[in-house]
C-alpha cells in the first residue's frame, strides 16, 4: 500500500465547482496542390463532472492528436464564441459530447442541451451513468455507461468524433454514416447506445473483447460504429478485423467503420495490439 496519496494538481483538473468546456480543432489541410485549405472542424466536450479523477481523464486532450489543438475553458451556454478561430472565422461543429454523470443537475443538463441544439452540430451525444428516460430533443443519442465509468466513455466518444476529421483515413466516414448507427429508422423508440472497447491481436489474428457481456451486446446489435485506432495498418488487417467482428453479430447488422492512422498519438505506444472502440445500438427486446 502506498505511504501517501498524490493529489491531482489544481491546474490539471480546473475548478471542480464549475462545468468545463473543451474545444478540439483539426484542420484537414490540402487534398492536393490544386484544392484550397479546408476550414477547421471542431469537436466539443461539455463536462459536468465534479470529481478530480474524472477531470483528470480529460486533462491531456491537448496532447492527444497530431495536427489538432485543444483548449479548455469554463462552460457557458453561450459557447459559440468558443467555436471561433483566432482569425475570426467560424469552425464547422462536427460533434458535441455532453458528459453528465449521476447527480448532475437536470436543469443544467437541459440548458446545455438547448445550447447544443441551437449550435446545430453534426452529431450530439449525451453520456451518463444514470438512466435517461427519453432522448432529449436535439440530441443524436444517449450513451448509457456503467456507474462511475461515464468519463472514460465520454473520452472514447471524443476520440471517435475527432477521428472523423483526420486527414489520414482508410475509410472516409462522415456524419451521415454515423447517424445510421445512432438513429433507428423508427425514431419513435430510442434505445440507449452502448460503448465498448476491444483489441485486435495482430500476431494471433484474434479479436479480443473484455467479457461475455460485450459478446452478448454484439449479438443483439442492430448497428455498430467501429473505430480502429492504429499507428498504421498493414495488408488486409482491417478486413480481418471486420470479418471477426461480424462473426459476433447478426447478418443484417449495419456496420460503419473508420481507421485513421498516424493521428492519435497514443496509438504509437499500442505495441502489437490495435485499439478498437465500438458504439453499439441494440435491438429492442
């Protein structure tokens, strides 16, 4: 047992009494010498967590991706001002993750949802570890986390959304593709989405899932967004991953996937295992 406890520094976690706002910007750059520079794409995290450990989960976002920049500030419903580049041009708001762990004020969440809806992002996902009875108007979906795990899930979703802006992409996924996973054809009912992590062991050619529950969720999946987080992918590895995943799912399951490379800095330390994140929509029981 440790002889003492090392607390998180105040400048790392910020003011725990105030919600925080993260804005991650990515400029895809030139497709060719004859095409102009794209405008910046932005992903926003609105974080209502009040625990230092949860705040520390997000503390290294500004060092997470090659070519992306991140800024943190206090949250305000009038957060569109934070979406402006230094030269005054607005970013395109690719997605918003609203992290509202258990016991977050319902009034504060409703105010944030209204602000998100007014900003008209491509995707907007609410992450919580307490039951959400109905999908808040203006949100794309609700991700239900295990208790105490919502910050980790919110971070994973931010990673997935920022990856959509990566200039190095094996499968060019866009917002419309992801909406197929989040929103069922019959929008009168909305199942909570599940977030899962896994790994692909290249040497063994094997898909690894954390537990039996994850395999059961996949067997009930109507739609899956698979995010492959790799420094590089050689040969037909991506095809092998997709085949192994489909072996766990119903034949009619909708699958969209993306695989940015040389983008997430953490993937450089992944070793022989390739990190996988899956956003799953289950069929109604």
